[in-house]
């Protein structure tokens, strides 16, 4: 894979993965207090850890693609 193709793929893939993870995260409303949001994150700790990890990977892929 050529370097231009690789950087373009990382930029595009990182952006797409970031958008997907934004919509798959646990949803909260604006009226929820911090205690309610924190309890939701504690109750679904595996989903929270997974979405945080994948979102971090998408940001890194985008930044590596632009470097």
C-alpha cells in the first residue's frame, strides 16, 4: 500500500470510526444530573471502556493520517 493511500485511508477511516462511536455511546439528555450520567457509565462499564478505546483509536488514526 502506498504512503498516500495509507494516510488517506487512516484519515477517512478515523473520521468514520469517530462518527460511529459518537452515535453508539450511551445517550444522555441535557436534563440528567451528573449523578445520573455517572451511574449510567458505571452500570455499563464495558460499553464505556470499549467506546472510549475505539474513539481514542479513531482520533489517533486521524492524527497519524494527517502527519
